[in-house]
C-alpha cells in the first residue's frame, strides 16, 4: 500500500527570513493512486501582518484568521498525519522551507524536538517532474491544468486544499494513470472537489472495487522491458516515476 499526500500551503509572504508564517495547510491523501477522502485542512493564526501581494493571491484576511489556532497548537496532529507518507508538492522547497520553519519555532517555544519534514517523509517535487517531462515550457499548476485539459475554472483565488486537489489530478495525468476516485460519498458533491474535463471523481462502493495486481513473473517482465527501453533511449522517465 503506497500512501501519498498532495500538500500545499498559503503564507503571509514569500520569505521565512522576513518572519513570514503559514496561514493555511491543505493535504489530500492518495493510496494506491486513489483519493481516500481522508484529507487534512487547517487555517492558522500567524500573529503578524499579511503582505498585500500575498493577500491578493489567496484572499485570506487577518479578520478571517482572528480565531484560528497558532501553528504550535496543530504541529503534533499535522506531523502525525503526514508521517511516513510520500509528500507530493509543487515547488517543494517553498512549502517545505515554511513547514520546517514552523516546526523550528514550535520546538523553540515548547521544548519539543520534532524533526524536519525530510526525516518524516519522502518528498517529491512535482514541479521538477513537470520540467523533466516538459522542458522549456511553463509548468505552473495553471499551465499544467491547461496542458492536461484539467478544469480549474472554479479557482479564482489560490487555496491550499483546492490547490492540493488540483495537484492530485495533475500528478495522476503526468504519471499516466487514471484520475483518483473519491471513495466516500460523505465527502460532499463534485462541486466541492476538483472537476475535470477528461477526469471525473465518482462515489463508489469500496467493496465493488476489484484490484488485479501483477504476479512476480509479470513484474520481472516489466522490469526487464523498462531496462531495455532505458538502454536504447538513454533515459526512461516511466522507470523513475514509480
């Protein structure tokens, strides 16, 4: 069972060295390339001003955050949620840098000793992956949605959870698999999740899903075939993705 978490954050500004903080975390869980609905979403109170440029991007106001918890209050539950997963993040250094900064601040204030993300998780940068697949092209999340014909018309402002849901569709398109199925009807209507032009989430009965996995002989044949392709072409992107 492969557990992956699509992750995004929104912040008060661009640089931790200027004291900017996280104000929203959005995580979408994917197991064996299927969305589970076990998502994590939290707004946090940064106790500082929000840059006008950042506010124009995400629209999250100080008034909205006034009653939200400080990051220190949610550090333990957030780490418990992501621990052991593969984190898939678009432009990972930005989000990881902010999350590590928040963890450091938490440790300084509480005396805890939580580690940085790279000690807790495997981290995959989907922006690096996109640049490898589409060199010389724009590879922002919006550009990738357009390239893969994934609808993001409902995205008028950035939001951590919404962007994580969109990233899930983009990642599955980039890695060549079907888009994930939302496995719980209790998670709300399609309007609450990412709609796509070619991909559509549907509610299904878990017990009706039949998973057929390759046997050992078939897996060995696949590995040998990928190795042959790599020898001929000098590079095999599919081999490195899985």
